[in-house]
C-alpha cells in the first residue's frame, strides 16, 4: 500500500488500495523489476553463472597446481644440454602436463564430481540432521544435570571443605634438628 490518503466525496479519509510501484508479479517501474530479478538471481544458486577464467577464486590449489618446468627440471651453471633439447624438453613437459590433465579430468572429472557431491551431501545431511540435534540434546540434558550437580556442590561439598580447611589452617609444622 502506498500510504497516501485520499478524500472521498463524503469527506472520509482512506488509503489508496493500489501500489504506486505496481504489482509485485508485474512491476511497473524498472527499479522494482531490477529488485525482483536480483532476488531471483540471488536465490537460484544451482544455475548461477560460473567463472570460466578464474576457476580457483578461493585459492585452494595455489601451492599444488603452480608447478612449471623450472620447478621440476633445472640445469645448474656449467652443465647445460643443447638449446634444442632444452626447448624440446620444456615443450614436451608443458604440453604433456596440460593435455594429460585435460584427459584425466575428461575421464574422471564427472565421476569424481558425482562422488564428491554425494560425499558432501551425506556430510551435510549428517551434520544437519544428526550431529547438531545430538549436541543440542546433550546440552539440554547436561544443563539439568549441571544444576543438580551445582546444588550438590554448594550444599554438601562447600561447607565440608570449608570446615576441613579451617581445621587444617591452624596446624603448624616445625622442623628441628637436634644434634
């Protein structure tokens, strides 16, 4: 409701029953249409657009994947192979690593994604439906037990140990060495 007030011919005030921005299903203005679309995009995480350029935005594999030819094979000064062999070795290493990774990911990528999807679904299910409720039950039960334990400590143990402490506080030990 817009909240603006109109005066009827009889002099009674009433609020406008029509939204100024239009129906929420058919917005009249671009601002509301953009808000509706952004809500729809924010809610639909399964079909979100993925970034094909930056495939590791959280940098999970920075230490593993950045292995280049120079990290594996290096010739110290004074021991160099022919330049053509060095270039061919570099090209062979780089192309083999690149295409073999692509071949392995083409063969095993979807089955591994399926396996990891199932694993994390089971893990999430267990956490949501088993672990958290068990922890909550434990905390509720232990709260009751802790109150009973606290009452026991304050009514029985505290006075007992205070009395023992007072009795033992007057004990004096003196060590004498007699010759």
